[in-house]
């Protein structure tokens, strides 16, 4: 039997091995952990409920909580995210006031989600670079500029979409 299909490579054993390697890394032990050598050592009580076979809902709840914590952290630390949130609220108010069609709501909601998502990614990249490499580095600075440029491109594109959607109802409103 090849190694990919062997029982040592089953998903539950790999998850357990990953958990043990992570636990050792956190504890400061950087020795390699073998799947076969560790599989008989721990018991299910040693493994958090989120990684147990029937702990899928707990795992998803934890992931959702982690994601919400990330958004809250970015909102606390990044002024530019609040600017994007303000524009998102303005878009919703204009959609309600101008009574745009459902497909226009969808397009604008997608634009808002893309801009805010890219801002979150940009914030994560900034924090990662500043944490791992606190000294200024020209190559890393260019990387940060590219990530910020991605947010700018998405914001400009979203503004254009907003103008295309909102100008016709404004023209009808004032005619």
C-alpha cells in the first residue's frame, strides 16, 4: 500500500500530529514529532474538543470567533478601515433612499465586501511585516505599498460602480 493511503496518513492521525507539533512549538520544543511515535501517546482528553472527530461545530464556532476578533482588532488599529465602514453605511443609505434594484444592491454589496476584505488583508500584511521585521527594509516597504495599492484599486473601482449605479436615480429624482 502506498504511503498516501496508509493508515498512518489518515486525517484524524494527521490532525492529532499537527496538534501535537503545534503544542510542542508553543512550549518551545522544536524537535520533529513523528506521526507514528505520537499516535499512541495522547488520549482524547489531551486533544481539545474542537479537534475531536465530533467537534466540528465547536471548531467552526472557534474559527468564527477568531475571524470576528481579527475584524475587531483591525477596526481598533486601522483608521482607514473606519473610512471604508463609513462609505459602506453611506452606500446602504443611498440604496434605501434611491430605492435601487436588487441586482444593484448585490453589485454594491460585493464592491463594499471586496474593499473591506482587501483592507483587512492589507492590515494583516502590515502587522505581519512590522512584527517579523521591525527595521525598515526597502523590499518589504514595496510589498506594503503593493498591498495598499490593491486596496486603492478596489476602492476606485467601487467608486466608479457606485457612480454608475447612483447617477441615474439622482437624475430621475431631480427631473
